């Protein structure tokens, strides 16, 4: 089902991590943005190939921003989880891209109906994403960035949050009457 048009990739099934898709946040004092890390299984060769070819296209289209040629030390968005996050089980045997946008992504369910409950889509659930790739040259940093377009939730997954759930922290107990 993956499609590619005009620098856009529709991923296969990915896992969402660092899902900041409901409220924009500033990272390192930068502009507020919506963002998500998309964990792509290395076994999804079709999505990986689509991303790699779209990155190559963005490199060529970005030559003007790079002074006429593609620099050798270009920052690239497709990263290897086994190399960059070796101690994180969620990134094992996977690639990942960090996608962001100043505009809020549309978030839909598997029937393409809008998801309004913010608890439905979280770090750890599975979905697909529409993402774009484009060249940047800012403050001496040159590379290819990944823009977040939209997200489709496909299924639940083990939350990747370190926050505990209330039902795991507490047991039911008789309320003590402190007034007696």
C-alpha cells in the first residue's frame, strides 16, 4: 500500500516513539513543533527503499541550497537503531526517522476516521505515517529533513513511556476515616 509522490512517502507499519503529535513542543529552544520518531523494521524493505530513494531525490533537488553540489557530510534522516540506540529494545533490528512539522498532523484510525481521544495514539502504538523529505541549510548545518504530514493508527502496542499506570501503583483499599 506504500505510495510515493512529490517527495512524500506513505510508510508501511511502523511503531511510534516520542509521539508529540497533539501539542507542539520546543526542542532545545527552537520553534515549537509536532514530532514523532518512526521506528521502521529492517524487514520492511519496501518502506526502507522508498525512504532511501526519496532522500536521494531530495539531495538532488537541494543542490541549490548546498552551493551546487551535494556535500559529503550531509545529515541524513534515516538512522540505524542498532547503531544509534543499541540499548533500546524498541529500536532493535530497525531503522528510524524523526519527523516533525509546525502544522498539527491529522491523526486517523484504520478506517480513516479522525481520532479525537489523545490517549488513543501514544509512544508504542503502531501505525502508518505520511512523511516528506526536503533539503535544509541553516546555520552551517546541511542535510535532509523529514516532515511529518499525517498519522494512521493501526494497532495498540506496549507503551514506551517510563511513566507508571495508576492501576499498577495502587491497590483497592478501604478508605480510613480520619475524623473518628
